[in-house]
C-alpha cells in the first residue's frame, strides 16, 4: 500500500541534500555506468521470429479495426532484424516464418502496400537464390489474388528473376502472368509488354513477333510514340534482331 506520509518525508529529505551530496550521487551513477560498460557480457544471440498472432486474436485486440494492427505488425516484422546488440542480415532470417507474417498482414489489410513491397524489394534481394525463389513465389501467389493492385510487386519479381537469378524462364512466367491478369487500365503498358521483351532476350523471336503484332492490332496501345516504338520493335524482331 502506498504510504503518502512516508513519500512526503522522503521528498523533504531529498530537498535537504546539499550540493555536494548531489555531486556524490552523480559520480556514483557515472561509476556504475562505467562498471556496467566494462564488465564482460556474453555475446547476444538472435531471438527467433515467433509465429504471427491469429486474425481472430488481432481483431479482438484491436477492437474490430485490423488496419492499425496490420501497421503495427509491419513495424514489428521490419524491426526484427535489429535486436539489442545485433543486426541480423535478411539472409539469416527464417523466410518461411517471414512469409507467415506477411500472409497475416495481408489478411488484415489486403490493400496495404508494405508486405509485397518488403517481399519483392527487401527479402527477394538477399544474395541467396533459394531464399530469393521462396520470396518470388510468395509474390506470385499473392499477385494472383489481386492482380490489378499487386502488379508492381510481380513486375519487380520478374526483374529479380531476370537480372539476379539469371532465370529467363522464371522471369517470362511472371511476365506472362502480368500480361494475362493485370488488365486494369491503371496498369502501365510496359508491365504488360515485359513478356515480349523477355521472349526476344530468350531468342524466341517468333513468339515475340506474334505477341507484339497482336498487341498492336488490339487497340490497347493508344499513345502514338509508344505505338511507333513498338512498331519499330516488331520490324526489328521480324528481321531477326533480338
């Protein structure tokens, strides 16, 4: 129980401490900090990323508003690689658990940009091909659930597959999905044209010519400069120039 009378007696006693007393106290604190700093400590170890809370748990804890909870989970996941005394490389994280967290955040906030941005531009950039492929597959799976809003992440996944993994077939697979499913007018033309460029890189000129010709005939290309460029590119491919 709080003893108010004793509290005020202690306050009055502290008020009567002379200036020299405060100096001694300050020196004692400095000495304690110095001792603590110089004392050898065991090397810090990384704490494993725990499983994410269930949607039901988060919904109850957030009083039925999951969006702020999703933002907090974003911050917690983002901060996991920086623990007291440690900076954990992304390549050392448990990517299966990271994907569980990203899945949960997307469940809570399907339109939030962070999970797929982190997957494609942070975790998929690690210098570990196995982990990169895991994260790129995650991006493709999530893209299929909402192509018109998640096309940018898959376009970057195609870039990673092409330039980091040097896997033209995988990059073409992602670009093919972009062309087929990201059909909103808001999706830029270059994203839908990635497959044509990749086919040319793969020396599959006949397939590239067919797709490019069909694109020009479809009426989807409305910008005159873009149309001229694609027509020129079609002529190049027709002449056998990748």
